[in-house]
């Protein structure tokens, strides 16, 4: 049994053990990615904290950042840089604002919807 499993629901345990491959990706304002995973989750990943590290500096340019695509099961940029899909899933948050964005855009956490 996973550590802390007694505190989690069955669906949370399943989500924790499931492999999360990327189905689609779209670049959004503020160096954010809107990512759809195979499990149907639509999530927002903020790349900003990585932009000062190594080759991520190349993505500081909005033109270069927008050159993101799905490659195999994750996201990849034209320069060959990619991120592990599990890393993306664990460090992103659900985009639950799509239905309510018109009435309360702040629920989108600054991402395009």
C-alpha cells in the first residue's frame, strides 16, 4: 500500500498510480501550457519558474515558446526540449474554469481559456 494510502480515496490512489500521457497542448499567455491528458484532465502548467534554467532560457521568447507540440506522450518544443508527462501532471493544476470563465475570469489563474 502507498504511504498515506489510508487518507486517500480510491480515485485519488488510482490517479496517483496512473501514467499520464499528453493528448494535446496549447501555449497560453504568461508562459503557461494548456495540456489535455489522456485521462481527460485539462490542466495548466506554468513554465515561468523554469525559464532561468539551461535551455529553458530559449523559451523566454514568446515566439519560441509557442512552438510547442505533442511528441510521443509529452510536450516538446522545436529546439528538442521536452518535459516528462508525470512532471507536467504533478506540477500543473486542473483547468476547471472553462464553464465559468465568462462570469469569473479570475478562476482561470491567468491562463487563456
